[in-house]
């Protein structure tokens, strides 16, 4: 049975964002938020509209980037360096 972890609204939003990103592995979400794949699926199902959840699941099934162990060689980071703009 999946644990009943509680997240703030901003953490939930970030988890959903990470789950949709192609370069963010499920392993990275586990490391940062402690959610394994089945717990992530439950969170996504609860938080997304039905059609959005279905689209996300299809995207996950078709991605070879979701698990770090099966990623192509050279893809080691969870996000693109240009993803977050730093203030100067």
C-alpha cells in the first residue's frame, strides 16, 4: 500500500512539473520527494484531470528517460541548465 505523504501546494505543483518533464527521471523524484513510481501515479491521478492523467501515462510508457538505469549514455541530469533563469 502506498504511503499517505502530505505535500504543500507548491511541492505538489513541482512534483507534477517534474513528472511531465522528459529529462526528469522517476529516480530523481524519489530522491527529492520520497515518492516511488506507484505513489507518483496515485498523486498524478488525484491531482490531474482524467484525460491529462491518461496522456501523462502514455508519455511515461513511451519514454526511455524515465529510469536512470535505461537512459542513453550521457544523459545524467534531471533538468536542462536553461530551465531555471538565475537573477543577476
